[in-house]
């Protein structure tokens, strides 16, 4: 290769985010994640406009102080870097055709993206609640009943589609790469595909939370074309009757499973999300078997929280005692306690590498942490992210700031979700009783010194 006679352009299937001076890139053709430092990002940007190695050298010598570095060393470094970018398939020689899009597999790079987000303090993984409206009435739903039904109370007026698209642009500018779209039920919203297609054009890798029930063959084909990273379908049991009792909708299991099958047949990754409660806690094995049978991954959710208006009637659905202990035995990896964090460690990534936009435009530190940093109708997302005093306070919380657990002294595993603490105890720093009780049950079943790796 002689990089000085070739012309290069960036590959076409890249999602690029410029965060500070750095570039974070997902290559959707190779399903890989890349981080380029300031010099790398500047050279890479040269190739957005049909660049040659000589252009990159000129740009570098004008932008960076390289007076100590001999010219031939700069040239050979640029040449080596071009070879690296070519190998990573981030640029191509213009003589070659662009690489086509390939299936996205989030687990391959999601954790690395999250780590980069922590490092750069950028909301790389963000969530948007498109609407609180829903066609179902699940017994445990954290969204208050009135917010799921029409008309939505005026003080909670939802963002319209144009506002949502603007917020999506602002999220991209803030460095968001992975966008979880949730509801309510997203597929009963008018114009949802316009929103999803807009996000896709802005380079977002999408994750969708849905019952799957409103999907049909045409919508499944549109989702497959968007190369969605993950569709999470809530399924509460491998038994239709148990699931339908949770959703209070006969026939809902059939329709959700049928949507999952259609998506999988179209090459879309499906994850069944099974929130554990009394009625389904014995079904973990059956759920795993169903997932294996139809090639869906299965994840479990725990605990059942209060509703977001503070109503605690959902607590009656929670599992406890011998049932919970059995679930812990069945899912030891899921329940095992994370190793205790030192007291000076940040408590969690809320407002550090993530944020969540509520249906009415509040920017939350995470979807479970109902402490608005600001509202996108009043300020830009960038302004909120960079200047909100609440964001600064949330980022400063350390595990050592936690108050004693009301359920007794327990190790520092308890209370690490300040959003849950706030929802359950009214104070982000008071460990939620439910996590303390769960930890005691984990200790009984797995032993008090057991920690997840
Ligand atoms: C609110 S729903 C929105 C997406 C879609 N309507 C669905 O049900 O999949 C997102 C997830 O939150 C879970 N969820 C709802 N209420 C909950 C609660 N009180 N505690 C824990 N998880 C809850 C649901 O089971 C679902 O998996
Ligand atoms: S389908 Fe989702 S949003 Fe609708 S009631 Fe059930 S959990 Fe709530």
C-alpha cells in the first residue's frame, strides 16, 4: 500500500459520535466498536471528504504542535494509522465498494460502550419514553393507570413527533449511540416508524421495549430493514394463562409470542423480558426453555417497584420467602450480589453515561430515577447535561454517602440504585427495603460471602 497515492473515504455503515475531541464509532458492517483519540479523530474526519494521506499530514501539522517531530515520522505515522483504519474497516480506498450493513449483536460491545461513556461523561446509552399510553393494563405496571389512558393529563402533555425528533438530534450531538425506545406501548403511537427511521438515519442503534402485540408482517419487515439491535418483548411466563393474567388480556401471550417468532424469522434479535412476581416466580426454567426453543434470549426483572406516583399497591405482587429463595436457587447468577464497592466510588452510572427522557420531556438521570435534571421544552439537552445542578449532584453521589438500611446493617451491595431508593423510601440515599430483604434472602441461599464475578 502506498497511502500517499490513494484516496480514502469513510465507510458508509458507521455511526459516528464526536465527544469532546474524541470519536466513538460503531461499525454496523462489522458489528464492532471503536474509540479514536483526538489525533485519530482528526485524521479520520479528513476522510469524510475524500482525503489523501497528504491532506491528513497537512491537517495534523496545522492543528497540532508537531514542531519536534520530523516530517517523515509524521508521514509514516499517518500511513500506519491509515492501514489500521483500513483493517478496522472504518475507511475504504475509493477503488473498493462500500461494505454493506450486517446484523447488530449488542452484547459484543455494549459494556465497552458503557465504559467509554463513564470515561467521557457522555450519555452514550439513552432511553426515551415515547408515550405513557398503553393498550394493556398489566397488574404490576409502574405507570399510573390514568397516565396509560386517554386523555393524558395536561400537565403531562407528551412531546409530539417533531419534538421527539429534535431531542433525538440533541442526544446524538451529546454522544448518545444506543437508544432504547419505550412506553407505554410504542407501536400504538401514530408516526412511531417516522421517529424510529429518523433515529436510524441519525446513526442510532435502536433497542425497543414492547409487548409486540401491535406488530404485523409489514411492521416486522420495516423493523428488520432498520437493523434494530434488540427488541425486548415482555413475556411473563411460558404458560399462556399465567402471562394473560398479568396483562389482564386473554390471547396476549399468543400474540406476543407470534410477534417474537416473526421478528426472529426476519433476523431481528428478540429478548423476552420476564419481570418476576408471585404468580410467575416458579416459571424461570420454563421461560428459559421457551427462549431456547424459539431462539430468543431471556432476561429477568426484579423487584416489582412502586408505581411512579408513589402508589404501593404493586408491592402485594412481590415474591418473598421460600418462593423468592427458590428463584435465587434457580437464577444464582442473576441474584448473586455484586462485590461491595469502595465508599469513594460513584454509586451508579445514572447521569454519567446514561439519561432518560420522559414522555413529557423531563430529562432523568436514568429511567428509574425520577429526579428531573431539566426539561427539553425549556433547555437544550446539551445545556441540561452540562449545566444542570441536579446532574452534578447525582454524579457526585458516592457509595459512602448511603444512610443505614432500614432493614438492618448490610454490606454495601444494598442501596446502590438511588432511583429505586428515591421511589421506595423517598430519599435517594436510604437503601430500598426491598433490596435489603433480597440481600438477606441471597445470603440465606447462596451464603453471605458470595459475590457475582
Ligand atoms: C413499562 S413497560 C414498557 C414497554 C412495554 N409496554 C412492555 O410492557 O414491554 C417496560 C418493562 O417494565 C416492566 N415493569 C412494568 N411495571 C413494573 C414494575 N412495577 N416493577 C418492575 N418492572 C415493571 C414491564 O414488565 C416491562 O418489561
Ligand atoms: S404493556 Fe407495558 S406499559 Fe402497558 S401496562 Fe403492561 S407493563 Fe405497562
